[in-house]
C-alpha cells in the first residue's frame, strides 16, 4: 500500500487542521513535514508540508476536502504541484 498527498500546506498548523478533518471522517491521514526548520525555508520543494492518505482513500479524501473545506484555509486544496506518491516498496 502506498500513500498519496491530498493537500500541500505552507505551515504545520494548516496541515494539522486538514489531517484532523480527514481523521474525523475515518480516513487515515499523516502529516509529512519536510520543512527546513533550521533555516525556515518558505520556497521550494522542501518548504511544503503534505497531508498523506492511503492510495485507496485518496479520491474520497480529495472529494471530502473539496465539499467541506477547513475553515480559514481558502486556498483550495493547496495542491500546486503534481501529487506525491510514496510507496512502501522502498
């Protein structure tokens, strides 16, 4: 089973809010934080915080976030780049 990013945020708390919304709806979700906290980068690939769900839940999670966005996050789904897929095969 692999994981797919369904939301990309610029801050930890935004990703945490989305993660909690998904978990409240019985969708397993985790936050993948690759931000450089030492230098606090705000641009580039490593400045993003992603919310991941299992591949088989990605479509449902995306639809849920589109229908019921998290209050205060008016940026759509935050996906500014192609979805990141992570496989357990590595």
